[in-house]
């Protein structure tokens, strides 16, 4: 019998979400668009863009998904 010290599923993978079509806003009024297009929301709240850049949770007000 083989027992692994690694978990079968990474808990962070359960909390992350990916969207192909989203708009990331920096303000409540929706006037400041930080990004349009695919995004991945990481378990720690940071938003990963396709260019491998990260947006801080403090910079993002809300995200609309299509």
C-alpha cells in the first residue's frame, strides 16, 4: 500500500474561480474599468490577469461576469 504525504486535492483549487468574460471595476460607479476579458480569482482574493499580472483585492471594487 502506498500512502502519499500530499493531499489529493489542493484546497486553494476549490476556492479559485476562472471567468472567460469579465469586467473588473475599481470603483462603485463602474467608471474605472481595470480590465475586460478573462480573469482568475485566486483563493487569497487577488485577481490574476492573462498577462500574469495581479490586481490587489484593495484595488478591485467588484467584478461583473458575463
